[in-house]
C-alpha cells in the first residue's frame, strides 16, 4: 500500500517561530525632548542601524547668525531592527518607546525612509512641514522620490511636495517641479 506524502507548512507564531519579528524593519523611536542627537550617538555606539534626518537651519541670535543641524522630525529617531531585538533600543537613555498601536510597535514603510535618505544624500533641501491631512494627493513620477504619494502645497511662488508619515503624525516638504507630479490613477 502506497501512502500519500503530506507537506506541513510552518506558519508564523507556531512552534515559537515568528518570522515577522525576526525580519528587520524600520520603526520610529519616540525620544525625550531635544534628545534626538544623543539617542543617535548611543545607537551608533551600540551598533543599531538608525537614521536621524536633519536639515540646515539659520537662527538669528542677538549678535550673530548661527547655522544649526536640526532634526527634521523633532522627538523621533528611526531604527531598523528585527522587532524581537527592540530591547536594544528601549534600553537607550532618552528613548521613551517605539511608536505603535495597542502596545505593539508599528513598522514604517521602507520606501518612505529610503526616499528621505536619498533626498538627504543628494543634498535636496528638506524642511519640516506641519502635518496635513487634507489636500490633493499626487504621485511622484520621476526623481529621487519616484513612486511616493503625498500632498501638493504652494509656498510663495513655488510648489512643494509634502511627504507625510501617518504613524508619527509628522511631515516633511521638498520643492518639486509640477512636471514630476501626477494625480493618482
């Protein structure tokens, strides 16, 4: 008598195996006020992959102008690690928590973080922008932000594209040419 061979598919969570928790993803680490650079330095020392997007800011003080590197998203540092290793981040002085819902950290889209990194590497001028929920949504059809969706806003005589991170309720804007934008299909 010939028996049929059965295949068993391992599902996440069975037998102590959680595939999603073992996969490195980007998370937003919420920091204490004005501790972003200190947290970034600690993460560097602990060999945790992280990203602190910054922009150039000119501040006018009584007797001089000062050029500063300021966090693009005050209060947040992005970290990339498997969720099962989150304690490595939570133990860093100045980190309050990983942003999420219902006590569970929520992962960011890799494309959003990589687009930010690309803009900063190419010296594209990014600056903070208030978080917006309304406005015309568009897709970027060319350039370093290609494939992203966002909002179009006008600033003075130019057009700015706003990339919003819903998870942390923060946005960044960048000058764009209208020719690079198209309405969603």
